[in-house]
C-alpha cells in the first residue's frame, strides 16, 4: 500500500531559499554526539532554471559503503554536470555516525537501513531515520540509493527494485544495469519505505566496503546520467549495456566444511549449470570438495575472504530466466567490449581465480 505524504518544496531548506539555476550546500541536523555537538548530514542541492522532476541520490546509508560516496562527490565536483530542468538532492554520506567509525552500523549497533520510516521518540537509529526520511523523501519524485556488498564480500554491479511497481520498473530500466534483481527490499529499508510513501526508489549495489573503485563509480555515474537523460533533466543519449536481464531468484552457495577456497569463477561471470564454482580444501591443500552451479546463473556476489567456516557464504548466484543462453550472453558482452567486461575484469583482480581440478 502506498502512503502519500505531504509534498515539501525543493525551493527552501530550513529557511534558506534555493533560487532556480543555483546550487547550495546545506546541513541536515540529525542528532547530537556524545559531547552534545550537533551532527549534520551534509547535502548538496542543485536546481536547474526550469522546474522539473526532483531526484535524491544518496550514499553510505551503511557507513562503510564508500563507492557511492565517491560517485556522488564526483558528480558534485563535475563542472560539466549541468541540469536542464528539475533538481537533484545529493547526499554523499547519510549514515555520518557510522561513517566516522568506518562501520556499517550506528553506535547503538542498529542498522539504519532497517529503521525507516523511523520515529521521533524511538531509538537513535529510529530518530535519525525519521529526520532523514521526512526531510528528503517528501521533496522528491524519484530516489536512487547507492550501496556496496557487506564486509568481506564484493558485488558485481546490479540494480535492485520492486518491479511490480510500474514507476519503479521504469526507473530501474532507465538506469540501464546489465543485471536487475526484482525484490521489494527488507522491511524498514530506505527504498522500500520511500516507495510506500509514493517516491519510486531503486538501489544500485556494486563493489566492496571501504573502497572507491573506479569501474564501480563509472558504472554508477553512467546509470545516474541515464536516468537524468530519460527524465529530460540532462542533455545527451542514454548509454545501455549489450543486454539487460531481470533476476527473480538467487541462491547463496555456502561452505559445508572449514577450509581454504580456490575460486573458479569471478564476480559477474555468466555460468552454466554444473560448472565448477569453487574448491574447498585444507590448509595443506588436500581437497575437500568442489561446488558446482545448480543452474544457469550470473555470479552476483562472492566472498573476498578465502578462509571459510561451515555455513559461511561463498558466492551469490542469480538464476538466469528461461530463454537466456549463458554462452550467448558471454559473447554479447565480449563483442561489446564495454564497461561491463572491464568491471568484471577489475573486480577479479581482488580474487584469485584458478582452473578447477582435472582441467
């Protein structure tokens, strides 16, 4: 169910007017530190001369996920990023308290991205979520939230969106990601609650924590500019990958025993059922077992830590829908020799990939 909230103006922020055609750096007070100092989320608002759609672009909702921060900062600093209409609310770091501690979580050990829409009388996380949500979402027509994989994992770039919502589907398709995962998002997540409030929102996941990876930033900027161009907020043509695949089912492959991993695939690989994924062996290299793909899939994400315990996740496989041939998709990506191929190769530089046993 969609809950419509009262629309707030982009023209004014805490008494400060932002005229058409101008930009402002503004602060959003979200709480106080242990010493009683006001904690401000820093925001950049950019308005075109002509009114139009308003889009928020947020990053570091988990305080250690910095690829989005690098993306937002690059756009803010780009002198050639000139809006033709509408406005953008840029937030390089949403979770400032987590960011200051290099942590995914807040000091109260809660996940800010499970606390929306929040409460003015709740926990620290809930109060912060309430302020962020009520000051940003009601001003916007669309939202894009930038994320990475969690600690000790990496993700091949993908968009996650509730494709049952036609406006969210349009936004996801406009972003132009090779892989889109159809999901509503966890309860209390920013994008799920923003969609319920009538602001279609997607997230983009890519790369690792604590890093600003050039190819992930490039992918994010391409997608953001695609959306702005589709909304007629920016001049130029959209740049799309060779194909776009919607993933409706995914599966984490988990270790059965402790050991040390030899990877046979890398993030973004398009694989076939039965293909070797990883071999788990002892510290001395005595083989335990090799995991094989249970279906045709794309490697959405994987652990970046080769030492593993029973039950820990190894790689996340997105099941390819019927009608998609892995070898044909691989060939299309190679033929284009574009950003997606380069991203896969660069992410693989952090993973030691070897041939499976017997090959």
